[in-house]
């Protein structure tokens, strides 16, 4: 069955970095990197690397790694973004206080960096699954609301 253009746009529109998540949830490093990414992705990469050089442990490196992956993706450096996300995953594994919400953030950035190469139906399924994971987390991000629900019932062909 052919996925409608509107359904694809709904998935992609809901997956854009700044549009999905409430600004108050993002860590300061991620917010700062995201702000730079839209204007100067290369500068954002340098900024993220500076934050990583200052990191003293996995809690300090996690957010800059997510921002770095987003900036790398903006420059269509998907292999670099994939390696960076693997580093972020490893940081979570070493971080005893990492929460399900941190894992949800990691998965969200994975989805954001793969949407252009992933089949739209699969991207939609992942977005819905991620929404459920976030909603189920004890420390659920305050985003499991209306903006994400736009992917639950796309128009049918």
C-alpha cells in the first residue's frame, strides 16, 4: 500500500529537531548546539567537540554527543552521526543515573538522523513506539502530547 504524501509529511514534520520537544527538556549543551546547527552546522560541530573536551564523565558527554550527531546529520554526514550515536549509547551504558527519558532522547535523535533513508511507514512506527516509551517512563518528558500524536492517525489513501 502506498503511503500518502501527507502521512510522510506528518512523520517528518513531527521528527524535526526543534519542533518536537519542549525547550525546557533539552540540556543546555544540546540547546546551544541546536541553536548553532541551523545557522552554522560546522560551527556547531566545533562547539560540540569543545563541550566534549570539557566533559568529565558520561553525564557531561551525553548531551553534546546528541547535538554533535544532529549537526553531522545536517551536513549529511550520516556515518559520522551513526558513530557519534554509538558513543552516546556507550555513554548511557556507563552512566548509572541515566533514565528512560535519556534513552528516549537517544532514540529520537537516531530517528531524526535516519528519517531520510528510512521507509516512511517504518519511521512512523518508530515514532509511535518512542512516544509510548516516553509516556511510560517514570520521568517522562513533557512532550508525550499533541505534537507527537499527529503521527498516530495519518490520513488513509
